[in-house]
C-alpha cells in the first residue's frame, strides 16, 4: 500500500481504465435492452389499440343494425295500433248513442239518490247535534244546579258563623268601660264579620246566577223537545184560515237553529258561572277559615293575658291584705307601749306624729287594695266575657243550620 501523497503507479491506472471500459459496455448493452423492450411495448400497445378499434367498429355496426330492426318493429306496431284504433272508433261510434242514454238515466238516478242521501245526512246530523246539545245542556243543568245548591248551603252555614261573630261583638261590648277598648280581638272579629258578609254576598249572587241560567236552559230544552210538534201544528194551521191568531203565536216562537244557538250560549255561560262559583267557594273557605283561626288565636291570647293579670292582682291583693293586718297590729302594740312607757313631751309628740303618718299610709294602702279589688272584678268580668265568646258555638247561638233543616231564603 502506498503512503498518502505518493504518486499512482501505472498499473493502477490501467486497472481503472480496464474496469471503466467494461462498465461502459455493460451500460451500452443495458441501454439497448431498454430500447428493445420499449419498442416491443409500443408495438404491442399499437396492436391492442388496432384490435380494440376493430371490436368497437364491429359493435357500432351491430348496434346500428339492431336499431334499424327496432325501428321497423315500431313502425309495424304503430300501423297495427292505428288499424286497431280505427276498428275501436267504429265500435265506439256504434255504441255511443246507447251509452249516452244510459249515462243520462244514471245521472238522473244519481241526482235523486244524492238528494235523498243529503236529506238523510242532514237529518242525521241534526239529530246528532240535537242529542249532543241536549246532553251538554243536561250536564250543564246538573253541574250548575249542584254548584248553586252548594253556594246556597255554604251561604246558610256562613250565616251561622256570622251570627256567632255578631253575638261575640255584642257580648264584648258589654264589658266594663275600662276593659271595653278596641283590641286585637275586636279587629279580628270585625275582619271576620267583613269576610263572612262578603262571602255570603258572593255566594248568594252566584247561586242566583246559577239558578237563573239553569231555568233558561230548561226552557230551551223544552223548546227543542217540542219543536217537531210545534212545526206540525203550524203546518196544519197554515192550511186553515179560521185560526190566524194561533198561527201568529206559533210564528213568534224561536226556530230550531235559534234555540240551538241559544243553548250553546247558555251552556258556555253556565260553565263560566260554575267555574267562577267553584273558585269563590274555595277562596271563601280559605278566607273564612283563616279569619276564624285568627279570631280563635286572638281570643286565646287575650284570655291568657287577662288570666295572667288576674293572677297577679289576686297575689298582690292577698299581700296587701296581709300587710294592712300586720301594720294595724303592730301600730296597736306601739300605741299600748307608748301609754305604758313614760316619755318627754317632745318625744311623745314625735311618736304621735310618726303614728299618724303610719295611719295615713295604712289608709292609702286600703285605698290601693280597693282599687286592686275593683280592677280584679273588671278583669274577671272581661275574662268571663271572653271565655263565653270562646265557648259560644253555632248551636248555642241558636243559628245552626242542620242537615235536614229546610231554609228557603238565605238570611
């Protein structure tokens, strides 16, 4: 091996040249081989294109021949169809007269059948409408009747509560003057009285409205039920000239359609009254129960307060009595001791002055005791009135409406 930088020997250069010459030959042969393969591929592709063009041309010729055959067949079919149409036209011309006559007859029969069918359909629809409307009116009469009865019943029951409220107000007005001030109980009773009065007015109003619409619906039902008979009588009277007045009276009656329209309007009105009346019933029950509960709560609170004051007055009254008794006994003992024990005039005078002051205090204490007793008496009276009001019931007030009691007019 030559060291780096040493000159290349002639033998090495000859070897490379020899090797390059061989590689050049190989490359030339490879290039020729590629050219041969490309030329063969081009020839094969041209042959395939020529064969494909021949096949396509053959297919076009075949398709052209098939189209020509189909055209001939269509022309033959068209000629045959024209011949058949001519034959059919001739046959139709022969039967046209008979068919026209049959159609005219069928048309007349169809008109008559259609008229009968429409008349029957109208009668059936009218009967169904009448049945549905009568059923709706029956339901409305029943529903609004029940609601009106319930309004009347609740109004009568609220009359009992109203009488109890009024009696409580009258009883509380009889309390002693010092106790007869307007307190929470009076305000609650007045509020309950207003609530009950308003509730009874609303219930009475809706009961009257419901009863009125119920009577009107029943009148319309009567008109609808007697309508056919009325029409028959009117038809017979029209043929007679001797009863013109009766015919005029019958003519003034509403028609079937007018009665139906009025029935629909009355049913809607009845349902509206029923819904509003039920709403008033619910609201009235809630407001009256709330007012009654508030009155009861105020009575209990007031009674509890009065009872506590009574207990305190009773306690202080007993203490005052014991204090007066003890003071009088001790003052008597002091007076006896003063007579037995000698004192100087000045000391005796001071002792007598103190005794007079004690007697004045005892006198004032007796006056305070009488005030306590009077206050206790008034508190007791007020307490009894409130307890009587609490224990007052509808039965005790004599205004209770029993389940079997018949009341024709709302008080």
